[in-house]
């Protein structure tokens, strides 16, 4: 009985150690937080935690977002046999200041670039993110609210898709628009309940 209890505690600790602080973060914009899996069936697999931080809800000792911008944050957890060399996140609109988070430790990134306005890419320190390891927090900021797009995890030759992940949409909310949308949604809910 005691051995079974200890095994359960060890398993619970391992699972919670695997989960980062992005998934389920209370500072997320309208619930845009969670975890997605990636797996190419031949060595690249693991999970990706993500969070789009609402305005004023993000703080990190190593990254400062633009004023009035949402912070898009990701963290890779590798469980496959291949070492992960990079991660690229599709973006369809304004993304600014890619970087990493000092407060989410892991394998660092040599570079963080916005490539032709179509993706933000982080290349990991050599040799990369190995099995049982995780990346640092990967971040960029944007004035645009999220939509679901595709992320790509690379091992130097192969790749696996991480989908769905949040990325900036073409819609930039104005405060008056958000109030109108919220009021309209409440009116529809009341009408439906009546």
C-alpha cells in the first residue's frame, strides 16, 4: 500500500513537473491558454504550453512587451527521441519583439526572428531540446487579439506540427468595440433564456 502511494506521488510530481506555468494561467486573455501535443510518429513528440496574456497581466524579468500589447508565450516539452532544434509560429499580422522569458527556465534560444512577416522563429542553443527537457518560455507581443494557427517543431531535418496554437489575428480591438460586442452577447443570452 505504501509503495503504491509513493509511486502515485512520484507520478503526480513527474506530471506536474512536465506541465509549465503557461497552461491554465489566470492572466490569459479570455481563456486563451492550454496545451497541445505534437508528434510526427518518428521521433519528434511532446507538448507545447501556450498563453496569450491579457493587457497588463504579463511580467517577466527578462522580457518587456510593447505598451498596450498582448503577449503570446509558448514553451516546448520534448518526450521524443529526436533533439528539437527550432520552433516556428505562423503569424498573419503584426508581431513585435520576439524573445525569451527568464522566469521560465529551460534550453535557451540562440535567436528569435520574425521571418518575412509570416512567422516568428526561435532556434535553440546547441544541441537543442532533448528528451525530458523543455525550452525556455518563447514570447512575442502584438496589438492584435488571437486566432488559431499552426506551429512547427523542427529537429534539424524533420518536423511536427503543433496545432492549434494562438497567433495574432487581423482584428485589433478598440475599447468601444469590445464594450459593444460584450453588450450584444449579453443581450443574445438574455433573449435566448427568455
